[in-house]
């Protein structure tokens, strides 16, 4: 490549300190392998049999607790014997399950707030199924959970006994209904227990705090933040998108001699009027409080990044390829998930180098040869100067570079550049310009012409030219780059872009 072009970058779009909070790998020592082998044939099998036996008893106790309770009753908080029954035996057996798993006690700092002081409790980071150990410490509050949680065998009745607020990621109305229900339960003297919310909305590897969803903050009431720490090394708890499965984590956790969870109850956070009016501000400020307590950075990753990771895997790309730090992309560029999913499909077509796009990949995709104009355009996308473009860089490039250049005026200029002043472009027109400006072979030019000339008329109209350029917006920036490079040549005796009838000529 030629000397790299220095491009000023927007600091607000720089990459995060933690690139991937959704990956987890084990780091075992020789001693760890010896311990796992020993525990696997001695203590762990006993632990798992006891845990599942108590789970069955707890399931039966929860089923008994629902006897005589109607659907209408589910709309009101539990009172009387059922509220005590939740603590014992249902809650007691629930805690015994974790005791059998090696969580013999929970370390606590600070003081849990009363319901009258904070109706909502927000806990972070959310990283594992063992986070449910928070419930005994709060005397079994309500919780926001995914809809399908209530149908999980054995576990479902236990969750339902907590009277959760269910949320569905597939139902477009679920988010508003969830916020409405949380607000209803937060009314003064409502009688409802505290609501525990994991505002990140998905599991991470605890290396940072990702964006907080707004559900806990829309009611505008005081919340109690809780900082969660797992103290064991190595980490056998983290259950996230790119890492060990649930069964492996469960077994390896039971192979620890003792499992330690620390819960730090931070002071109740009372929102200001500005935070009540702006739930996002409220969420970010509470996140900052927990991050400071844990000494962790914050990033703008969200659950939508995980959806893009799954799409990347389906396209044959590495999982990490789909991570863009969605909330920042949404805030700064206004790009919604559907747009990013379309761009990921296009990126997957281009990327041939282990989830990255090289200049050769881009040249192949655009059916052009590597040229100074293409190298300069590539540098606009390559924000970190690594000579390869990841999906995040591609998204930013499409928004700030290609889409910006892909206006009607730019396309009309490019169309005229290729000889379109007469109303159409012929194969000869395209071959002449691409051959002289991008050093493309005749066969390559003819292949590109056929791709644009869908009706095989032998002519490319402006509508056909525009349609193909919109499909591959990188062309518009490539045309602009070539025009900029060609301008000095026009002055100094180089090639002109066109002379009004689509023909190029030497300046005399």
C-alpha cells in the first residue's frame, strides 16, 4: 500500500476500553486440574445429587403454595400465610440448593434498604445463573425475568412464586408493558415487595459494566445499587455468549472446595429532578456508582451486540465480529438494529480474512483493482491503522464516509464521469475509465458492467447505476476519491474526467 493517509477521528466513536465483554475462557493451573479430578470422583457427584434432590422438594413445596391461588390473585401481592411460606420452606430450601453447590455463605457489605426506602434494587454486573443467590439476602423479592423462565422444568414454579414481572424480547409491546407494571408496583403503600432488576439485560464476563436498560429507572423512584463480586480464582461462574456452557460451569463450580460471592449494598440513590425527567441519565449515573465501587470501566455494549454476534456466527464469521458497542452507534449515528443487521450481511459478503476486510477483499467485492484511490478510501474505514477493517469500523465508515458520499449529486457526477452525459454508459465507456483510473483489466471491467446491466441491454442508465451504487455505497466514496486525485492531473496535464460527451482526452 502507499503511505497511509492520516484521517482525523471523532473521539466519541473511538473503540471501548474493553473490546469484548461477552467472552470467557478458563485459565487452569496444574493444581486446578488435580483439584477438579479429585472432586469429580468424590465430592461433586454427592453435591449434585443433593442439590437436585432438594430442588425437587422445593418444586413440590412451591406447587403446594399455589393451591387455591387464582389468576386474579396473581395481580396482587402475596399476603398472609403465603408470604411466610415463601420464606419457609420455599426460600429455605432454595438457599439449601446453593449450599450444596458449595456456596456455604454469602459475604455482605453495607445494609439492605427497606422497601419503604427503595422499591427497586439494581444489581450488577450480571454474569451467571448463580446471581440468584442475591434473592435470599433480600428475603426473596420480586424480579424481572424473561417470559420463558416460568416454564423451565422444576425452576419455573420457584420463579413464579416470586411474582416476577415477565418481559419478552420478541413481543414489541412487552417493553412498555413491563415499564407500566414496574411503575404500578412502585406506587406508595402498594404492598408489593422490592423488585430486583439486573439492568444490563444480559450476562457479561464482569470486565466492565455495559449499558443499563431503562426499565428500573423510568418510575423515577429511589433505587438501591448492589455491586456483585465472585472471589474464586479461576472463574468457573461466568456464563456468557462466547464461552463454556451451563453444564460445564455447574460441574466445575461444584468442584471448588468453597464458592464465595460478595454483595455490597450501596447507599440508596435518590434521583434528582433532572434524572426523573431523563431515565437514561438516571441509569448512567447509577451505573457509575456501581462501577466506582467495583473499580470497573463502563462501555456502551448492549444485548443487541449479542444478537449481532449470533448473526455473525450464522454467517460463518467469528462471534466477536458482530460486536459494535451498539448503544454508542445508536446514540452517535442513529443506526437501529435492523440497519446494522443489513450491514452485517453485506460485511459478511466482503470479509474473507477471518472476520476482517483487507484491501484485497474490498477490491474483489467492488470488482476493481487495488489503486491509489482504493487505498485512500480503505484508509478512511481503517480507523486503527491495522490494514484491516472490522465490522465496527465498517459500520462507522458506511455512515460517515460512504453513505455521506452517496448523495444524488455525487452519483450524477460519477455517472457523467463514466460517460453518462449521453444518458447511458456503454461497456466501452466503463472499460476506458476503469482501465485508466483504476488499472483494471478489460475482463474485470466487462464483469462489473454485466453486474450493473441487469436487463442485459448493453447500456447502463442512471437509474440502474444509482441502484447498484446504493447496493454497494462504497462506490460513491471511491468515485469521490478518484475525482479528488484526478483534479491535480487535470491542471498539470493529466487525464480529464470527461469532456461533455463521455470521452476522455489528453490535455494539450
